[in-house]
C-alpha cells in the first residue's frame, strides 16, 4: 500500500465519526412539511403578497459535538435575482438552544434567546420575511437551515448585509440540518 493510500484511509477513518454525527443532526417543524406548500402564515405581507409573515416553529436535535453557537437561515435559491433571496438570518443563538417558537423572527428579536441577533433580510429589514415569489412563477423552494458553528458568536455589525452574515456562517459551520417548503402564487 502506498503512502498516499495509507493517508487517504487514515483520513477516511478519522472523518467517519464526524460524518456519522452530522447525519444525526435533524431539523423539524410542525408547520412545514418537507416539500409541501407553505401556509399563508409563512407568506410575506407586502410586495403584492397577503400573508401572516410569521417565522415557523423550528426544533432540532443531534447538534454536532463542538458546537459553540447556532444560526438559523431561510433562503430561496429560485428568486429571479441571480443570487437568490435571504428571508431570515438569526445568529449567535446559544449552543444549548433546541427550538424557536413560531414568530421568534419578529423584527424586535424579543422571542429569540438572549444574546441572539438577526441580519437584514433581502426585504431590507431585520427579522423574518415570508415567502413572496413573483406571481405566476413556478413554486419556489424555501430552505430552512440550522447551522452548528465552531465559534461562540459571529462578530458582525448590526447593519451587516445578508451576504456577509452568510459568509461568516459558512466560514464557521461544522454541521447543518435543513428542511424545504414550497410556495407559488
């Protein structure tokens, strides 16, 4: 066996516990059925949409070992922007957090755990911004993700762009769990 083969085998065995642990990281929601249409409560109020604009109740389990904080994002990769659409970014959630209640993504952030922060969504405000794809478009995918991070907090300015928040989440992520809902009008 060559040195490269031995090294590859050693790395594969070393990574196995991490990969196994990551597969135990699960996200669920009583109001979002994977691959099903989002309810009107999760639809934006504005831009021609008439919804409740409530962030869903989310819960997770199997957070990877070494997690020091968490972030939650909602992203629509189908938005006709060339870069998708960020609907929500909550970060600096304590690692002990296992759930967020419906409406936790309010602009004031009061229902989030102490010390948490929210980035600006692509509607231009902090907090959750519900689904609102262009009328007549195919169903858009709304990807809800909880991210396990290797740092206790992301040091970001209050007016950080969604791209900067996303960059910092991705640079510090050690695991993630997602679920997807759909919406069209």
